[in-house]
């Protein structure tokens, strides 16, 4: 029996079926990736919420417990009434903790970490801490809010805890968008004038006006996060370390 010759319409129909199947497969793959991403974020959020709950003490943070999980713990940062209640680590590169939790398990939320070029004890003139910001407000997501001057008025300070028992108040003085290049975020300065020039630049770029005064003897901390609407820049929330 002769096979029926395929018409042009049959070929078009077959092609449409193939395209439809490919679109369905792509949609299912996309949904699968989205589900994995959401699950990873959910697990990461739950993990850090429990870590904060388990390590809070009446007068600070239980660093002994944290060190037993990860000896690379260097500090803990807290911004009241937000999800910023997180450990800060430092390792030998600026990549590992981009996608690993504090317990070193793979997770898209990563862990806030100090730049490898910095001393781990916040003794540098400028200590830079990197972390992911999430639109839900998770991790460093609340830092995006500082582009609203009213948010700054409600959250002018953070608290930084160190393993030796030192507790610093971090006085926020700038929320600036800077180029996403290493040279735009220096961690050391050759002269006092260079340091003060950088401070002036942060003030000029800031989304709000601050009365916090920075002298050549001061040290600052900046939290560096990505922006939701600009891949070419980073957001720096810069703070003066209050040692009084």
C-alpha cells in the first residue's frame, strides 16, 4: 500500500506541533528553575532566621556557637526591625560566599562577607562588606530602602558585634550608587586627603543628607549590594564606626 503523500499543510502542521512542544518544554524548564530558585531562597531565609534565633544572647551574640559551625565568622550585623540580623565572614576569595550559606552549603543567598583586601577586625579606614539583596527584603534587601530619605530617618544606625565582645554602633551617613568596578570602592588610602575626598564623594552621591561628621581619624564600613534596576552600578550604604 502506498504511503499517502504529505501535503504542504501537513508539513506546516507538523512543524507547528514541534514548535509547540519546544515551547511547552521551555516553559516547564523555566518553571522548574523558578521553583528551585524560590525553594533555595525560602530555605536560605529560614536558615538565617533560625541561626539568629539560636545565637542571640541577652548581651549580644554567641560567637562560640557560630565558630563551631564556621570558624571564618568575623562579625555579626543587626539592623533593628529588618531581616538584617546576619553573620559576616571572610575567606581567601570574594567568590565562595556569593553562593554558600554560613554552614558552607550551596545556596543562592550566600553569606555576607568582608573583602579579602580588608583586615578582619575592622581596623582599616574602610571595611567593605558584600551581600545579596533580595526584593522581598531578605538578606541585605532592606539596604535598598535607604534610597528613600525617610527610611534613613527611621534607621540611622546599625549594630556591629565582634567576637572579642566589642560592640560598635554604625552611624549611617551615605547611600550612594557607584560604578560596579573595584576602583570605585577603595579599601585603603595613601593619604588623609584621599580618604576625606572619598567621603566627600559619598556625601555628594548620597540619596539623603546626613549630619554625621567624618574626620581623618575615623573608620568607616560600607555594605555593598547589587541594584534591582542597574547592573552597571552598586549601592553603597556607608557608616561611621562609633568607638565612643
